[in-house]
C-alpha cells in the first residue's frame, strides 16, 4: 500500500511542479449556498501555467496502523515521512467522495518567510485534506495541524475550501528557514455572499473572538510584531494581508483587478471603482466578500470565470493591441520595455496560460455520490467547455488523463487539452468571427448538460437507495460519455474552423469563399499611421481596376 501511494504522490508532485514552475497565476471564486439559485455551494479554480494537465482519480484505500507516507519532491526525492491514516477517501482531481472541494491561488508574500526545509507544500496539504477529511472545518484543522507537526514549505497561499454547507478561505504563510510552523487565518464566507482571490492575500482585519466564523494561529499577530511587519502603536488595526503580503502597484494591478472584475459583474449595483487596482493613492481595497445582485446558477458562475474585462475601460478585445479582430490574448512576457520605460499587459481571468479549471458544485440535499459535481474544463476558460464529473465515479474520461500520451512535447488529437488548445489558438487568426462559432458549440453542449441533469439525477437517486454498485457505474458511464463526447465535438469544431476560415476568406453555408477584409476601425488606425502608403492614385492616373485583381 505504501509504495502504491508513494508513486501516486510523486506523479501529483511532478504535475504541480510543472504548474508552479511557470508563474503564480490562478483565480478562485467562493460561492455560498445562499448566493445560488438552488442552494449549491461552489468554488472555482483556474490553474494557470504552461503545462499539459492530467485529470486524476484516486480510489479510496485502507492502510495498516503502522503505515507511513513518503512525501517527495517533483524529482522523486524524499522530503520527509508522515503518518498514514487507516482509510483515505476517493478523490476526483480536487473533489472527494464527500463533496469536499479545494482550490488555491499563490500570493507569495514575504519571500523571507519560506522555509525550504518544510516537508509539506500547499499541494500536499490539499491532497491530504481531500483524502482524509469530509468537511471544510475538518480540512482546516487537519492542514494547520500538519504544518505545525511537519513544517510548511511553500510561500503564501490563499486556499478555498467548500463542503455541502460552508465555504472557508484559509490564508497561510511560513515562518522562515528552519522554523517548522506557519501563520494563518481562516474565515467562513457568510451565507448569501461570494468571495474571490487572485494571487494577492485578501483577508485584512478579522475578529479575534468569533471561532464559529474565524480561526487563526496563536502567533498570527505576535509574529508580525516580532518581525516588524506590524506596529501596534501605529493606531492601525492589524491586517493579515498588509502584514504578510503588502499591497504594491504591481500586485494590485495583477491580482486585485481580477477580483474587481468578478465583483463588478456579480454586483453591478455596487459600482466598484477601478481606482484600487490602478493603485490610485487613497483608494480603498475591495471588500473581502459581497452579496451578488441576483442569485447565481452554475451557468452564471461559468460566465463569471470567462472574462477579459469586456465592457470596461480595460476591455482586452478593444484597441490596437487587440489587433484587427479583437483578440484578447497578450503574448508573454507580461512586463515589457520600450525606450527603457516599463509597461505591462493586463492580466485577465481568462487567459491562454490556463492548464485546467473547475467549478465544484456541492449539494447537501442529495446523496454524496450524486450531490457533488466537478465541472471540469481544460485550457482557456473562455474557449473551454465544462463537463460534469460526479464525485461518485470510479474512473474518468481517458482523453483527459495521462493515458492519451499527450504532453507539451507531443501533440495528439487524443488529448483533450491539445484539442481545446488547438481551437483556442486557431481562433486568434480571426478572433471576433471565430469566437461566435466557438461560443455556439460551447453553449449548446453546456446547455444540454444542464437540461439532462434533472432526469439523469432522478434515476441516480433511485439507484442510490437500491443498488449502490449500479449507481457508481451509472454515474461513471455518464460522466465518461459526456467528457469523451465533448472532446469529439471539439475536434469537429476545430476541423470546421479550418475549413470555414482558410487563407483569409470566410466560407458561407453554400461553401462560397467570401472576402471579409478588416474592420473599419482598424483600417482607420492603419491609415492614420501612414496616410499615403496604401492610397490609390488620383483617378486620372489610376491603375485600371482589372490590374489590381489577383
């Protein structure tokens, strides 16, 4: 048992290493049951970085009392050994069989507080919590106790934890080299509200006497005072985020801007100012949580995670930098210089750098195998299609797993990630036109998933009371089928785009190749830059039109 689990841990660490070796770049939203139409508790997670993701399934396992677990780094080297538990739960990627789901974003914070000798990194904590606990509170307790016992090896992290009834946000950072524990604070999102974080610590002031809704390490304030991160004589209240991840124009622009966009779309009535993420002096930080103007559906949450700041002054589909067809993608590096002046592209929620994303749905009124749905998508959130994976399944669609053989070095149509990545990249040729074709297929597939769900679950509920083994097969067959069917239709979409948009033409339904040219707005910009370069001669000296045709 120990060797099998160790191999699994190595694989998990290799995957995570590939994720974090690119950059700290993720976005998460936390949605309480009171903020949703049907009472579902949801969290979202975009895992952004240059890597080929592998959807994973870990079966439940039993161990002997004396078993231990080797914690290894990405290269397979043992960092340490921890105690194993007698039973671990089944996990579908980042959601377990009890509808517990976990996501994260890295805020890094004060670099001097990382302990390179800490045995457990944040991905270890997430993985162990999913395998060992049933609720968000249990997960919080276990993770914080583990770092005290074995040490914490990551930089600062914001970790979203959701079960069927509650959503908690944990923010944690180490104590520095050769110091085993961590400082941390966790807050429960009030029912009816939503919260978000994106590579910047967001918990500021917090109550010291409300253990039902806020828990924290005993040293969270004293350690900040000891290290000069907070001066109680300043008259300012203690704020976790300012002590351990001080605001800068860079992290406000990079992280707070994404939180602002989620909040301004969920609650337009708040009319939240962009001043804070533009580092305007005196601007107030965004609230830790807000109440959305309308209760959200799963589809609404999908939509919120698809965002390039459309409709704002920062709309990435507008301007010369978007090119003639309004492409929102900006190629790396994000920070660049011209004539020794530093500039930066905006960092949206939807980005070509996304490896995978999920929206978890936990529902207290249903049996666990049915209540937990892990809506999973690969590549850019704007051009992906989320497929439903029930937490009660015992296998996953092979095109999303390592069985496909796909990698960054190996393109294959058998890999879901490469299929979605191809469509997203091809769309950059004529984005404003192709995105409409992509959205049509995306919405058709996702709407069908939602339409099928009630009847499918009605049968599942009947099986839950009569034949649990058949229920597992029923849920698995459905999830695998929907996943593989989605990938198949996305391949067809890619082939359709190649045919429809070939050599600069746009093919209509009668297979005629039409000249669409360029948008007028972009042509005017071209002319303004060089008014005479493309201008035809006056009529008396004009070249005959027949000579201008290919």
